[in-house]
């Protein structure tokens, strides 16, 4: 790395240290003015990363894409990024404040703001200053709180630049739309003057995939054509107050009972595979009638439902996957259910693509959904993955 660039970064880090020290002094002063002492938990400024010459100038490890089925796929493996991100000083800027909602800040006062700077996207790419409110209780009890932590992603090359969730979602959306990282890098440089390497962009997209991996994994499992996934969908519809789902739950329960009956009889007769297959053939004539009734009712009821309701989702799932769901009826070697919710899905890029497809099928902007999901997962108590599915 050129020595003048390293010197510039050293100066920026030194300025950041002074700003952090000034912020701590301000918070301490305000706390003493209000309570006569420094209240605990008012700030949580991260430790600075010291500059190490070995972080720069290292040889880049070339990334080799994998070819599958005649298509080029990005490997999910991480690798070293050496090129620092360069952000032009004249980049447009904006500010935002992160504050607690009135219901959570009642009885508390803002004593200071913790500030951070990141590259963000709001139509143009901007240099955003984020002010995070810090609170203390008005009754002098010493209770302290803070606004939600911003969803920020560090420069993969080890520099001091931070990226807002909006920028990460912006880049990821381009990638999943079919753009290469080289094309995205050239576009950012041309439109915003930001110099960011292909490898750094790839690591940012990988960071997004890893951040929302629980949602992706739950969504992947749910999209598998399987009777137990269908049952969970009807159970969610019933829990939401749609009593019509009960009819389908009873049908799926009947299928499970028939399968249990075949298994129990086979175990009593010795449990050999050929015995189990024979018992399954005997009950699956009835199973075929039950399944046919379920699919027929799904097709009848689907047009009358709100397309985005949980019941409509379950009905549509059954109709779209009828062929796969029916496979067990004709092959005694197959179980009724083959889904394993604990099976890991290893490729984060593939999981992101599935999330993008799900958004498109629901008429939801993938970029907006991803940004919101990244923000929610950065909070101390993020929602359950199922609650963050595209709606």
C-alpha cells in the first residue's frame, strides 16, 4: 500500500481517537450535571483497530469460481482481501438519528449521542453520519439505555470504513440480479467515485448471507415439498384464527395415522423391510383417497382466499407441490415425510438466491426486505426467523 495512503489512514484513526475521547468527556459532563456522578453504561465505543503494515500490500488470493451444470457459481469460501476501500471526500452526505420509541423511553432523558459514519444508499450513495441516542432515567436510579445498534459492516480489507445495511443490500441485490462483482465495482466507481474491489464486494455479500442465515435456512426448509412442512403451514393459519385450516390438519393427521398403523403392524411381524413395504402398500390405497381429497379441497378453496393470508400460502403450497407430495403413495420405500429441519444448507449464496426468489414471488422488493432483515438481526433480541420471512 502507498505510504501516503497509510499515513492518511493513521491520521484518520488518530482523529477518531480524539473524537471518541471528546464524546466520553461530553457524556461524563452531562451525567454529572444531571446526577452528580457518572452513570454506568452510557457509552460503548468499540476499541480502535491499530494499523498493521502487514494488513496492506499482501498478495491477493485469486478467487476461483465453481462450474456446476454449465453455470458459474460463486464459492462460499472466504478469502483474503487486501485492497482498501477508497471513498471520495465529496460524496454526498446525510444524517440519521436512532432513538427509542416513546413507549420504551418514558421516564428517561437523552444525555448524549454516540456517532458513527458509514457508506449508505438512499437513491444516491451517501456518506451517512448516524447518531445513536444514549438515555438515563429521570429518577436518578442509575438506569441507562440506548437506541438500537446500527447495522454496520466493516471494510473487509481491514480499513476503518463502515458500510450501512442499505449499502450491503444494494450490492447484494445487484449480484443476485446477475451482475458480476467486477461490474458492480466498476458501476460504483463510475457513479459514486467509490473504489471497492471485487473481493471486498464479495465479502460484503457473504457477510449479509451469514447475518441472515437463520432466516434463509428456515425458509429453505419450509420450501421443501413435504407433508410436515405443509402441516406446519396449516397450523400457523389455524393459530392466526383461520378455522378452515382445521379440515386440512385432520386430513394430514389421517395420513400420519395410516402410516403409523403400517409401521406398528410391520414391527409386530418382525420389522423386516419387505414386511414394512407390504404393510405400506396395504394402507396406501386409503392414503391415496385421503390425499386426493386434500388436494381437491385445496384447489376448490384457493381462489376465494386472500392471496397473502397464511391459509392461501398453505393451499398454494399443496397445489404447486401435489406431484412431489404424492410420490410416497406409489413407492413403499418412501416415508410420508422426508424433511429434516436440522439439515444445514451450506451455500449462503444459494440461500440468498432462494430468499430473492421468494421476494419476487410475493411482489416484495428483495433489497428493501434484506436491508430491514439485516437491521432486525443486529438487535440484541432479534425476532424468530419465521417472523422475518418475506410477506
